[in-house]
C-alpha cells in the first residue's frame, strides 16, 4: 500500500527526505517490498512524531534495530533505528551504562572492558543490541533477562513518552523500579509473547566487575576467532558425567561455591560446532569427541581476581569434579588453541554463529526457564522422545542431549533442546512439529514450564494472557503497534 503524497510528506517533514523511503527497488534490502515506507528516526522526538502520525492515519508500525523480529503486514511503517547508535553514558562508580537501540553488545563490551567492567551479553550474539533482554553465556555471574535492565525510556503506542524507574523521578538511570508501582514487568514482558508494544529509545543496563585484560588478544576471522594467549588467571575446561544427576550435582556445588565465571551446559554437538569452521570438519570432530565423553556435560570458565584467587578456584573445582565423578575432555584441557577459541567465543559471544548455521539443516528448539533441576529432568524426557525420530532418519543424531546453564550461580536455570532436520522434507517437518507440541504440553502439564503460544501458557499462569490483551487494548487503542519492542 503506497502512502499518499500528503501523508508521505508528513513523515518526510519529521525525518528529512534522506531518511525515508518507499522505493520498491530499495525496500527488498529489508526483506519486503510491501512496506508503506521505511523511516530512520535519529532521536526520541522523531520516534514520537512517527508514532503519532501512524495513529493519526491508522498505519501499523514496528521498530527494528540490530535484528529482525516478526513479520510486517502489507502497508506497515518500518522504524529502522540504526541512526540511534550512541553510548550515552558509562557510569563507572555506579556500574551501569546508558545506550540507544543500535549500540551493539560487542561495542559496549569493548568500551567497558577498558574500565575493568563487563556486561551480560545475550546468547543471540555480540552483534545484537546491548538493550536486548534475554539470557546468555555469562548468566552465572552477570545474571540475565530483565534483571540487568535499570531505567528505560519508552515511547508508547500512542506516542507518549514514559520514563520508567528512577529516570521518571530524578533524571537518574540507576534503578528500574519506583517510586510507586513499577512498570518493569510491563516493559520486559518476561513471558510470551515476550514483547512490548511501542518503541524503547534508551535503556540503562547493569555493569559488572571484569577481572580480565582491557582488550582481548583476538586473532583469526569469523567463525574461528582465537586468542594469541590465554589471559593470566583464566581457564576453560569441559567436564562430562555418566548421568545428568551427577552433572547437576557438580553444577549445583559449583554454584554454591561461586567459583565459576561462566558455566554452560553445551552438548558435544555444540562444542564441535564452536571449534570448527565447516560442516565437514564439525561432523568429523563430533564423531571423535562423542566417543571421549561420558554423557551430559558442561563447559566452565574460571576467572581469578588474583593469583591466589585463581589457585583457590581451581582447587575447589577439582575437588567438586572429583566428588561428582566428572571427566575432563582432553581436547579442551590439552590444546591451548581450542581452550582459547572457547574462551574468546563464549565471553565475546560469537559462539552462536556456528551453533545456528550447521550441518544437518535448520533446527527447531524448545527453551524453558525455571528451577534448574526441574528443567533438566524435563529435557531428559524430551531427549528420549527424539530417539524414534533419529532411528527413522527424520532428524540428525546430535547425541540426543539438551543444553542448559545456571543463572546467578544456580538460583534459576535455563534448558533448551534442539531438533536438527531438513525442512524440505515434509515428513520431517511434520514429525518435529509434533515433537515440539508434545514436549511443550508435557512441560506445562508437569509444571516444568515452557515457551509456547500465549493462549496455551496463559491458562496455566493465572490467565495472564487475558490481562495482557486488555493491557494491549488500553495502551494501543488504535491497534497500530505490531507486537514487538525494539529490544531486539
């Protein structure tokens, strides 16, 4: 749907002629030629003006920044936030940073590491916006999800400006709550649909102590980044166990001792993907490594604040692994290059590149959050349910195991299980879809909890889906905000 010249001119007056486009030859670069227009606002005021014009002319809109989320009905207005790319503040004393949507995590992490600080980078990768909510490799010590968001600046679906948390009362960014009733749950939307209508234009995020170098000594090119040397006080190991219960025993003890900088329950397929550069190499390495592990396992990174602290953490780790019956993977322990690859990719977070684009076709996954031992027990059953599909050749045999990790030293956890399959095979597509629905229902019925359709999960959680729909109607009476926030 093309805009009339008068309406197009109104948007053009907001962003300028160079920052709006409805040219069908240009729009395919955004994967669609059916937008009414693409706009590139440079600040909060321009975002507000665009949103108000959308309400006035009943045009649906959605913002994007460093990622692509959801679909766009024909005739939508796209807000491309790439011009909003400033690091507004790095507050070293109070340990937070304030950013605009197009600041990517790698950019912010590089700046804060110079100051002895770090942040939680989400598992989606360091190329995603630093405003992204979610979970990542360093959840063990930097928490995850909305726990890291402090004050937020939010443009509502009607174009009003809301300054959430301490920002609304004191012009300070240090807190995401109060005074008075908090809107934190509204703007973070931690349960499906996991999105908030409107546009986030600024956000403060927590920073954490960083015991490593001001800059990583990175060499190589994507997807094989390596370290020229392992920084002093750092160590990477991979341990496997004869049973998931033994693995969880070690994971729980490590959390209680608070010795791990990072703990990720990679399965062996993911380890092979992260240390190789091609599908052929990955397949060969996977077959070799799977013969060396006992079963379920995890990768752990130790980071010492001093030589004494480093030595203490190593000794505690050794004792816990011995008590839990763990076995160290020699490919990591004896090869400094592989150790460096995992250290680099799991702190600078480029691991997801090879985990996602791998041999065997696309993947379908079920991620669940909750008490770590419950989510792990659920994943064992989900893995067993994959075995008939593997025998029939409908999905790739990746060891049948889930992966997961503890958050905040195990206070909560995340578990996810993949099915890799050929989506050009109708039988495989049908089988994986059935597996996913069956295991999601099992998670709900057993109160393990899981992601899934809002109407499916809502009745299990106080009918929140009904309240969410009422809230959406109140926030967006004209129905113009497509259901996606810009923390993507």
